[in-house]
C-alpha cells in the first residue's frame, strides 16, 4: 500500500482511497486564520477519501 503525507491545502482537488486527518496538525496550520478557515480546511481534508477517513484527535 502506498502512503503519502500532505496538507489539507495541498490535497485540494485530489482523491485518495483512505485519509487520516490529524486535528491538532490541522488546527496549528490555520489557527491564526480563524474558525471559518479551520472548518473549510477540515471539510477539504475529510472529503479527500473515497473509501474511509480516520480522524486523530
């Protein structure tokens, strides 16, 4: 199985079979931008997977 690490921002437009979303990493990436940007980045991250998403909190 191929594994690739990327940011939510860089993954826009891409699709993967599986995705692991690290909420701490996501928060640290957008914390200065505010809640709206965090929600957008979260949405992008969880919609990249075509089969399964794991969310690490």
